[in-house]
C-alpha cells in the first residue's frame, strides 16, 4: 500500500501580510472555519499561523506571517485556488467576498471568465468560484 493516496490531507501554505485581514476574507467572506491558530514570537524563525478550512474537507489553507522577517506574497495571475460550486455562483457570495477585502478581477484565461468568478484575496492570490462540478473519478 502506498503511504500517499486520495485520502491524504492536503495543506496549501502561503505567506500573508496581515492574518486578521486575510481571516476576514476567508472566514467571513468565503465561510471557511478557523481550524488552528498559533501566535509566534518576534524572533526570527517564529511565525504566526492561521489555518482555515471546512471541517469535512480533505484540505486546508495555512496562512503564515513572520513578524521579524515578513515574506512578501508573490502571487501570479495563475496562482489559483478553484472551488467547484457545481451550480451558479451566488451573487451574494461574491458580494460578501468583496465586502470582506476581496476584489473581483477578470482572468487572463477565458475559461475561468466563462465558467466562474475570480476574486483576489487581500494578499493578491486568486480564488475562482467555478460553476462547474469536478470529480477525479
């Protein structure tokens, strides 16, 4: 048996300029739950963590900020976190993401403009809400 398979949990880790601002977007905007939070110290190598996800998901988003040596987020327009909604993207969800620090942006890939809505988080990373469904099976 292989130790890594489809049941292995996935962590997506990214730097963040401001964890409180990011939490507003991901928790109050998208509706993720805070699954873990830790505050580091002010010494180099110590960092604050914010982990967000849905309790039943096989993945979570980890946002990291190191006060002594902050890492500037460097997202590109192709750094996407895609959530397959499997139906129309609710206008009120997009509005809530914008109210909580997101910015709706066009995608350079016409596929995402046709099939979804792209919203930049406060650190510039892109969330795509896709109206299509997806299964690896």
